[in-house]
C-alpha cells in the first residue's frame, strides 16, 4: 500500500532523514517513535507531499505522491493546527469538508456520530471558533476531519498529546475499530509508548533520521522500546 524507496531529506549538510526502504501494508497500524528531532514529522510531511525529499520517493498505491494527485482521495491526515480553518466553528468546518468531499448530510452525521463519545459534548453546536477551543479539543476536530472522507490511510502526528486520559482511551478504541471494521491503515507518530504498543501491530523506531528498529512482534515491542528509551 505504501512504499518508501531511497528517501533522503537534507537541510544544507544535515541529513535529517535517510530511509532506504520501507513498506507499510494495508490494514497495518503503524507506529512511528523516536526522540525529539528523530525525523517523524519530516517523514509524514514528505509522505503527504508537504515537503520535498532531497532524493528518493514515497509511493501510495503505486503512485509517487510528489507526481500524482489521486492518492489525495484516499489519504486523510492531521499533523497540526495549520491544517484546520481556525476562523470557523467545528460545525462550519465539517460542513465545508462535507461540500469539498461531496458527502451527504447523512454521511456527515454518520461520521460525526462515531466521534460522539470522543467529542464529549464539547465540539459540536457550541458556536465557538476552532481557534478558541482547548488544545485537546482542537486535536479532536483535526482527527475527526482527517477521517471524514472514508480514507484508506490515516496519518496522525502525536494524536494523544493534549488529550485527557478518557479521550486517549476513546481514541484508541476508535482507531482499533476502524482498523478491524474498515481495514484502515493508520500511521501514528507518538511519544506515548504505552499507547502505540497497545494499538499498533508494528512500530518503527527512528534515530537521527534512520530506522534503527522495525518491531513486528507485539510480545517484544514494549521491552525493546523500554530498553532503548531508558538507556
Ligand atoms: N525547515 C527546516 N530547516 C532545517 N532543519 C529542519 C527543518 N525542518 C526540520 N528540520 C530538522 O529536521 C530534524 C527532524 O525534525 P522532525 O520535526 O521531523 O523531528 P520529530 O521526530 O518529529 O521531532 P519531535 O518529536 O520533536 O516532534 C530536526 O533536527 C529538525 O531541526
């Protein structure tokens, strides 16, 4: 589903990402971990064609993301607040997305209903601009928006950050349901090792832009990460 070939990103002399080869399969819940500056966000940004690679490429369903547009129809992402229209209320924003993606009112309501518990009655119908919401609630809007157009792939950068523990658990449940019921592929970067080990069936550990561990055995993930991060 996703293939990375000879990917490098360099800022002047500094190589911040160097991933010779990586494949992510359909339905995989792929966790991306690593210390500050390891290259997680850079990798996501290149995968979404928000940043140009210095060399190499990313293919989604066989298409190079920097040369084609079709992949945009089935990839949803929330990396940060810049992806939102903060001068709108969440209701206005979801309505705008409904029109962009040509969804019916029923489609939109069905989608938002999935997020009812996650929203905890603080997002919809409040007449509050997105810019005035709490950080956690802004993140909730972004996550729901990323999944609005029935994507096959969802990329989330630090989805658990700023969420309260109840919301973190509700998000994990949502992600697991979507992976099981709809075979969605999730790419999740996180500093929360407990959450990623709980929901991901694969975790890649980046260090200074390179993949130093590719963990696929759920039984060993927690121990391997614990050893690395407690060193
Ligand atoms: N525009 C830029 N110019 C120069 N260096 C950059 C630029 N963008 C990112 N970098 C560098 O690339 C490296 C990787 O950064 P990136 O944000 O991808 O790391 P990260 O793993 O997401 O970190 P964090 O966990 O802190 O969010 C860092 O050293 C960062 O300073």
